[in-house]
C-alpha cells in the first residue's frame, strides 16, 4: 500500500484507463483526466471507457474529470502518446513537487528526447520517473498478472513510487537507469514493426527471430552510447517488452508492420509509437555515428521508399561481421 493520498492519470486512452483501473482496484483513489468533457460525461454515465476498454467496469475509487486541477495529491501518471507529451504538459497545471511519471514509449521527433527527459525539460523542479515494460492495457484492466519497470534516477523516490504504484496485478521492479528504460521501450516498437512486416510478407519465424535478436543489438548499441547500462536492456523494459511486442497480434506496432508486409491498409487513428520513433532514432543514431540497419529499414518501409523485399536484400547484403 501507499502513503499517497491518491494518484492522478493524464490521458484516458487504453493505457491510462487500464492503469487507473488497476491502481484503484488496489485501494488507492485515482482520478483519470481526459481533455474531452464529452468522454468524461460518457465514462461517468457508463462506468467504463467504452471507446478504449469496453467491458472493463470502473472500480470504486476511480473518478474521472476534465479539469486537470482536480487531481489528488500524489503522483501524476502521464499516459499520452509520445509525440503528444510536450503539448499535453503545456496545457496542464504545474503540479508543484508531485512526482510526474511518464507512461509513454518513444523518442520525440523534434528533440531526440525520451519521455522522462521531455517531462524533466518542461518541469525542471518536478521529480520524474518512467513506468514501462511488457503489458497490454487489456491484460492490466482484466487483472491479469504483469511485471513492469519503474525507473527513477532518485532511488529513494523510486522506491516510494514502486511501493505506491504496485497493484495486485502489476508487480513493479525498480531501476535508476532511466535512459536505458526509455531506449528499450522506444526501440522495441520499431523492432515490432520490422517483425510484423517480415511475418506479413511471409518471410517466416526464423526471420522474425533474427530481427528480434539483431534489433536487440541495436537497442543495446543506442542505449550504451547514451550512457545506459546493458543489463537494463536485458530486463523488462528492453528484452521483456521486445519479446511481447514482436510476437503478439495484440500489439498495434506489430499489426502495423504486418499491414506493411501484406501491403494492406492500416487505420491511421490507431496509436503506433514505433513509426515516429523510428524516424527520431534514425536521426539520433546518425548524429552519434551509430549503425542501426533495422531502424533504417523500418523508416524506409514506413516512408514507402523501400518494399519489404528491398529492405531484406539491403539487410542481407551487408558485410559479414562478428556477432
Ligand atoms: N495500450 C497499451 O497496451 C500500452 C500503451 N503504452 C503506451 O501508452 C502511451 C499511450 O498509449 P495508449 O493509451 O494505448 O494510446 P491511445 O491511443 O489508446 O490513447 C491516447 C490518449 O491520449 C489522449 N491525449 C492525446 N493528447 C492529449 C493531451 N494533450 N492531453 C490529454 N490527453 C491527450 C488521447 O485523447 C487518447 O485518449 C503510448 O506511449 C503507448 O506506447 C504502454 C504500455 C501498454
Ligand atoms: O507497449 C505495449 C506492450 O508493452 C503495447 O504495444 P503496442 O503499442 O504495440 O500495442
């Protein structure tokens, strides 16, 4: 249990709603903020977020609001898409010294920063943490078991958040390596697009295993160059989330990749973090002289400058090297 008076959640999408449900079920009062007053009205009337998590009934202790000044004293979880995070912060109150916990995965296109770094840049006085790792919103909301990483540079603060945000079905592991956790969560989505494209194009399971493994090598390469620890990438926020996202049709990034491989349409309103992040990572990697061939291939696929067969040929024709 926690000594927080409550928890605020910004963003009533799938993940924000699932986290709010799970934390409230654990007995901590939660207020979920949505910008859209109409959505707040519907969620109050229906006792669920029918648009994002139909059938997942809100427990007692979960309140919804369209007024961000209405959040309880305690940590504020930011569960909005990565490329919307900076804009969301601009429209929100200061929140004083309340911990701000980034719950998004990606790299900002305009700056090359991860979510915790964006929050720290916009709210320099606030304690900042990152919640990331393998979990689908539906699994969390259904009460299925999950294990995630709570990363915070200040370990004392991180321990309090770990304690306070763990729930009956979210087991939190603590880390002080925020950059490593950010890089893992961001890059696994890029690799999931690559794996989806391979499967969609009929390249087979062996190709997927190769992409996951060499994709993991890219994740570690970028993370180490940014000062992270290799073992963080081997944990839930890196390997764990890579394994989940590259192998499940529940993943939007993976399904988007499959649509590329099948040459099929994909609903542009669905959040696919790996698309913008692939571009952001490509820019970042080039500025650091890092070789990221799978990321480059994913950018080509997304931009339509490469077909899957061409991307494959490029990857396979690279000079042979040591593993
Ligand atoms: N859905 C999932 O299973 C998981 C999602 N995540 C991460 O959570 C983040 C959010 O994803 P989802 O909730 O799934 O996306 P979503 O597309 O279901 O919802 C995003 C929500 O953010 C809201 N939003 C956008 N801009 C906003 C702003 N300025 N102020 C307030 N709200 C704003 C939208 O209205 C929408 O309700 C992503 O970074 C994703 O990678 C992480 C783990 C699991
Ligand atoms: O981050 C996730 C699982 O950990 C959700 O993945 P998608 O965003 O690809 O659906």
